[in-house]
C-alpha cells in the first residue's frame, strides 16, 4: 500500500517569512519519515485537475516533493512553492451551494487531485480567502489545517501574523527616507499603505516612520470618508506646522479607504478572480492633488504635495528575526495539530509562542461563510498611541 503523504500550498499575496513556515512544517514531517508534497501556485493547478488528463498534474511542474532543500530557505525572500490568487470557492455563497456540482466543481477537483496523490491532509497557508476555501474543503469532507498569513495583520484569532513586522520595518525605512526628502525640499508626501480592511499596517508604519498623520478605515467607522474634508484637515496640519517653522511632513493613508470613496472615485478595476484592486484608486495621489489645491486656495502659494503608493516593495522583503521565529513556530504548529488530529483548525500561538488550534467555526461566520476581520478598535491602546503621536493643529 502506498504511504500516505501530506500536502501544503501557499495562496494569496507573498509575505516575508513564508519560507520559514514551509521549512519548519516540512522538516517536522520529514523527521517522522512522512513525505511532503508542495503544490505550486496555490490552488491554481489543483482546481483544474482532471483525472483523465495526465498533463493536468505533473511532478516538478504542478507539484514537487519537498526535501533537504527546505533546510536552507528559512531566511529567504519570496515563496519557494510560488503563489497565486486562484479562488476555487468564488461561486460558493452558502452551504447549499456546496451541493451544487457546478458551483463546487473546482473544489471537488482539488479533493480529487489530493486523493489521486494519496494526500492524507492538506495544509493551507494564506489569508482570509484561503481560510474560506479551506473551510469549504473541510465541509466537503477533506481534512485541512490552516496557517494564517497576511501582512495586514487583521486575522481574527492570532495577535501577530508572520511577515507583518518585516513589512512594517520596510515601510519604516522608506517613510524615513521620504521624510528626509520632504524636509530637504519643504514638501509633503501622502503615502498609501497596504491594508484592505484595517489599519494595523498603516498605524504601525506611520508610528515607526514618524508620520505626522495616519488615517485608516477605523478612523471613519462612524462617519463618511469625505475626501475634501480630509484634505482640509491635512492643510490645517500643514499650516500649523508652518507656524512652528516646520515646512515638511509625511502622511500615511490606508489603501482600504478607497472602499469608502464617493462612487465616482471608487476603484472599479478587478483582478482575474473578481477581487477589487484598491490600489487602482490611487487614494494617496487623489488626496495629494486636493491638498495642494486647497493649500493654494488658503494661502495663494504653491506647495509640493506628492502622492506615493508603496505596496509590493514590502511583500517579499527579507524577514526580520521575529517573523522567522514566528513563521517557524506556525509551521511546527501545523505538525502539532496534525499529531493531535485537530483537522478543521487554524494554527495560532499564545503570547509565549505556545501552540494552540482554533476551530474554523470560531473564525468564520456560519451564515455568510466569510472570515472574521480583526480591526484596530477605537479606544484601544494601540489606536490611542497612533492618535497621541499624530500631529494635531491647535483649536
């Protein structure tokens, strides 16, 4: 009888320390003489598997057996098994849809491919869409363990996601460079930071990079995001700083604010899997243009205000030590949950990096089947720190 294997894949945007997770997870199984199959490009090939087409699942192209090479990748950038944004569950809106063979076909193809290769359990490494897909596979009867990934750090059920602090560190260096440039040229930079739904990345990057103002979706939970009003607030900050002989600064805004723009400015561009591309709105540039106009209206003078978008520069940066250790713990945690037969769980860690598993049912809304998002709560200490370190004009 053929020996059982375990499979793993990485889905969604890259994140620093991705290879730390893959290395730790793989080595934990290889030490037990359990073969590990790494699937290339997330679900992209698996969702198209056809048992009657021998070219639909080829070794060393669609998947590969992971071995000794993973011992030297822990510090490496990128993703050794590559990634994609394939979304095989995009047609599933309810549990009833899982019974619809047409809607569930990509998911059924994945399960058939896993059984074809004698995979005992699948480990998914990815964000909220990946967790949603993992849950669909679980509901269809296949054992899955999920490892959370997002540099946005908005995952419910874990305090820090691997790659987050590495991304913050890259932003810090870039923001300080822009701050020095702004000081040298009496300018302002309005920098758009990644973060589709929450402000964890925008706030931490702004704090570390000495931004004069940081704005994200949490700042507008109880009010509309009026781009002209926000531009006016930024002009007030500029004018107050000028009275203090400070003629420069950096403002950080979250890309997720694009969702709150008026209809004519909202991003309409989507990727091939139907996800809205928030960066297409270029909210930093939109704000910069309005700030420059309003400043001229108020003063009769021109001010250099530059919109800058920083995103992909952070996703495959070399991981800092914290993320290497955290990623390694999460990979090892996948193995621990496997040994305990805790399928249908997400790997998490306590404050002391002890492993814990969280059931999918605690992470996913039972009605919508969407994953829960963790925001920076207004009034929390982290939010208040952001506010305390933001520049406020005198009343």
